[in-house]
């Protein structure tokens, strides 16, 4: 990784839901079935966790809502999500992951399987060097795909409206109003709906997510054609 040497004293947190049909990627349904959406979520999460494993950091944490599965790498510590809303769950994940390591943290979700080790390491660098107190990675839908903090602070997230077109702007304002020096990571697309899924898959051909999407889209197309084709007697 250009400009990055050795292992970074950073905790990378992945906050995710267990890929259970009907509980994940519900905006993919339709056109996909809940079972297909869950398989796409599994692929996205597996790719994301693989990227985190390949990132040169000292600590990896999975903040999980739901039962663990075989997609969890052996190098990840697992903590349970807590809190009633996503803002509280994010704040709690930072607080719980800080623990004994007490080092800068970078948090991402399971909706950006296109993330790379370089992107994560480069986002963490300003926190490690002390050049920034926070890092924010904006998403194309107006939210954010990455948030990095040097230390947890519940007030930085509590009450920030989530899953809205202004979430990223409000979160950035909250960080700046607290007097933090904020570095910006590149903008990425979250996989929320089928169009997002196709755009992201095109960026990472050969990935588990891309191959799963191709397979599930083929199944979907075959079903549509079968339904539309008149059956002979």
C-alpha cells in the first residue's frame, strides 16, 4: 500500500445485521425475493469482512445484530449491537469497541463491498498521525459509509437522523460543531436498491458480491421468462 508502512494501531469496526431473509436488504425486494436479498447481503458482508481482514490494522470488531454465522473471520472480535436507533447503535459500537485497546477507530457497514484495504488504511492515517480527530466518508445517497473517531463520544452521534438524504451533512455538522478536525474519505455508493447493486457490482467484477448478483439476476430473469412464456398443451 503506497505510503502505508507496517500495521496501523487502529480498530476497524464493521456494523452489520446477520443476513436473515426478511431482515436485511429489504429495499432489494422487489425485484429480488427475501431469500435472494439475504444471499446478496451475505456476499456483501463476506466481501467486506475479507477486506477488513486484509487491512493492516491491529484490531477488528464485528458489531452484530443477530446470530453469528460461518461468514465471520477468525480474526474478528464480536460484540452485540445495543441501542434503539441506528444513531445509538453506532455510538454504542464505538464505545464498546474502544475497550482496552483505546486507539483510533474506523467504522463501516455492510453496504459497500467495493471498499478496499487501501481505502480503509488511508482513512485511518489522519487519525493515527493526529492530523484529524474524525474522518467521514460520504455516500452518494446523502448518508455516509465510513466514520472514524480517535475516541468514542456518544454526543457526536446521538440524535443524528439516519437513512435520510441529509444524514451525511448533519453528521459532518455535528462533528464540526464539536470543534473536531475532520478529514474526508472518498465518496462511495451504498448498496440500497437493485440499481445500486448493479453499479457497485460493476466496480468489483469477480467478487463474491458481483458473482452472487449475476447468479441471482439470472434466476430472476429465468423466472420472468418462464412466467411470460405460454405453456403448450
